[in-house]
C-alpha cells in the first residue's frame, strides 16, 4: 500500500489524529501534504518539519476550515489524490443550554466544511482519488454533553453517503472513519474526560484504547486500491467498544 507522488490534504493536521494521518501518508510516499489548522502556528510548523523529515513537501493552510478563504486556498492546491476532513470543534454542553451560535459554529466546522472542501477540490480530483471524513461514536450513541458534536458527526456521515453516490461516476470514493475514544488534546474540553478514559481502557474488548495510528491506518486503507469497492461507508475503529450494551 503506497501513495508515491500523491498530493494529500488533512484538515486539523497539526496534532492528534490528523497529524498521525498526515505522517502516515508521508511514510507511504506522498509527495506533498497540506495540513489545515486554525491558529496554533508552532504546532503546525512542528508537524511540517516532521513531514519534511519523512520526505514529503508540507503546505500549511491556516484558518477556519469552514471559511470561503480556506476553500479558495484548497482550490489553489491543484489536483488532490486524497482529502481528509479531520478538523473538528464544538461546544460541549447539555442540549437545553446550547445556543444558536453554538449550533452554527459546530455544524459549520464539522459537517458543512466537508461539503465546502469537496466543492473546492473535486473539480480537479482525478479518478481513483478519495475523500474521507473523520467521525465519532457520538453520531449514533448518546454521550454526555455531546449533543452538538454528535449531531454534527451524524450530519457528516450522511453527507459522506450523498457525496459517495454523486461522485462515484467520477471515480472518486467517499467514506468515513468513526473513531472510539482517543487520548488526544481534544479530550481536554470534556468535563468527564477522566471517566471517559477509564471506561475506554476497561471496557474495550480489544484490550487497549484506540490510538491515533489506528485511525490513520484505517484512513490510508480506505484510500488504497484495496478498498476500491468501499463506497459511502463509515468504518468504526473502536476495538469493539461500541458493541457492548
């Protein structure tokens, strides 16, 4: 499974799962990897150095992933072989406490951004290219204070199915990866972080938590010729955690 000479975009690619995905593509021969990020220049520069060390040319795309400016920059990247929408944000509150601005911010970044990125990139994407959205178990399971992010991830998975059908005649495949609990900086926003980690460690049938590299491996497989007939699916990578009652 190689991606020699490939051009890749990973949103939210400066840390955590996104960084692992970008690094994996670099290790597999991608020639150019663009990483989108919101504002942490130091983290983005560090990630870029790691990509350069792995033999890939890094490109930094800074800004709100749902903005028209970022979409324009993506269009200017030229033909992409892989587009991974991993960037995510959201307000972690009970449903009765969220406001319209919280809804707009979360849904724009986590789901609408995939549509905007596809609209910007697809006209130049060749047959055999892939788009992958990163989802979470909250798209189908009810998690505490997760109403906005969970709803946005459900919308993401629905959009993946619609795009998959529309883009299949072009030879472009669209899929999603739904990850279990991964111990990254994103968990710092959850008031019940410690409880989530304990549950994931103790109840995952596979015997360990999901790591960023596990998600990265699933993404590169979905983008590989071996997954040529996987279209519009959400691949769950959680060590069996979601199978338990």
